[in-house]
């Protein structure tokens, strides 16, 4: 519990620091008349752009051309910034609404689904079949992390714990995508590392992107399970009252 509390405190501190940096831009958005829902919609459009880059990389690029992964990763981070912007526009512009909160949650799910659609399409097209399976499992875990929280809160229980919430997922996908593109630039996209006596390669350039996705596949589902157990304890205690 203490470790979770420290993680939450660090996460909140980082979030407040980011708010101080982006608030001037938020005030500019408010000044030009953008509403929180408009900012949320822009975020969705950018994530559709992410999917388009991955699909284009699948259709036009070859297996060793990972520049598409790098550019998609950069756009994932840029799109993720709008997850913070819409909330700040609502708060600073005094435009918060119950429907706005629902609209934000729904479009966030669409954004993530579309992003993973592009990732899975790219991986399957270039025959990274095991990695595409991990990407799909990561998608399942991501949706269940969000659903468990929403369902628990619908029952009157706060459920926000875990290491793989949406900001962490966005940063992990974005940073690993950029790192993969840069690695391809410096050591080529076809690089493979073999160990003597082992009949298959233990690392390739694409691993820079696919290994974090495999980690995400595990951690998102662990997070969803932990949230379920935390909610069970709270609901059992509530039922006894």
C-alpha cells in the first residue's frame, strides 16, 4: 500500500508539473474558442492519424523500414497530450460538464482501439505474428483497466490504482515507437542478434517496439485484476453495512 501511495504521489506531482507547462497553451485554446469536447475530438483524429501511419507502413514499407513506427510513436505522444489538454480546458475555462466527462471517456476508448488496430495491422502485415498477439492482449488489458474502473465507480467505489493507466500506456507506446525508429536509423531495421548455439535470434531492431508491448500485455491485465480485487474488498465491506 505504501508503494502504491508513493507511486500515486509521484504521478500527481509529475502531472501538476506538466499542467504548469501546458497551461499557457490551454489558455490560448480557450481564447480562440475551443471547447473541451473539441479538444477531445482532435485527440481522436490524431490517433486515427497514428493508425493511418501504421497501415501505410504495412502497405508501402518493407519489414526493415521502421521509420513509420518512429513517426507513429511521435504522433502517439502528441495525441496523448490532448488527453491532458481537454481536462485543463474544461477546468480553466469553467466548461466542465457531466456529458463532457462521458464524451472524454468514450473517445479515449475509441482512440486507444484505433491505435491498437493500426499496430496489429502493421505487425501482422510484416509477419510479427507473436508480437501481434501480445498487442491484442495488451488491447484487452487496456480496455479492462478502464472498464473495471468505470464499472466500480458506477457501483459507488473509487478504483484508480495500478501501474498501467492510460497516461503510462500512451508514454510507453510513444517512446518505444520513437526509440524503434531511431534504432533503425543508427543500426538498420534488419539487425538481428544471434547467440552461438541458439538456433534463432534473441534480439532484432523491432524488439525495441514489441518488447514494451509484451510487457504492457502483462501489466495491463495484472492492473485490471488488482483493480477487480480492490473493488471486491470495498464492495464486500459496503455489503456488510
